[in-house]
C-alpha cells in the first residue's frame, strides 16, 4: 500500500470526524469557527481548525509511515520465503577489466609517501617547467600505466621516470 494514499485516507477521515463532531475547542455553539488566540477567552481558541488541519496532516503521514513499516516488517518473513522458492536463472559474473587512472594527476606507486614535500604545493617544486604524459607503450608488470616527464628536470620527490 502506498504511504501517501494511506496518509491521505487517514487525514480525510480525521478531518471528517472533527467537522462532524464540531468540538467546543474549535467551534462556537452555533457551528462557526473560533479564531486563534492565546488569551483565555470563550470566543477564541489556541487550536483553530486551520492549525488542527496542518498538525493532523503531519500526524497522519507519520501514522501511515508507521503502519507501512509495521506491515512490511511483519510480512518480511513471508516475502523472504517466497523469494527463496522462486526459480531464478543462474547469472554468470564476469571479472571486470582494471580501471585506468582518469584523474589529471599521474599516479606512481614507486614514490616514497613519507618524503618531505619540496614546497607547499603538494610536494611539487613549481619553479621548473614541464609536465607528465601517459606512456601508452610501456606498462609495468602489474599493468599499471607509466608516465614520462617532458621538461627540463622533473620535480624532486614527486615522480620517478620508469
């Protein structure tokens, strides 16, 4: 059962009951609505019909959610038994190909992680010009791509040419 449909049903049922009974808290003896006020006055109320409607909408949704969760938890054993009895086809799982590095920063597994950075820019010496390019012809024994540095001199402590 859909939770919104159940909440709407509970809401309409509650509003119908309040409008039929017309409690003295919300209505005058003639059936007209009382106005909102926190003053203890017989012509005013702290719970007008519009406030009741808003609060009852939230309460009916919470009640509907609780009913749905209770019904789902009570019937979960039956659902699990039905699923186990079903004849499901065997699914063959294929091993996935290794994922290549798609980040802009090259990866090198030979770098000493505990090394002191050369500068504050992630361990790079930014005074030297150059860049790394993926070497598509040469991979190491674990099929990890290698990178070639093009420039005057590679930054110290970041990557080593393979």
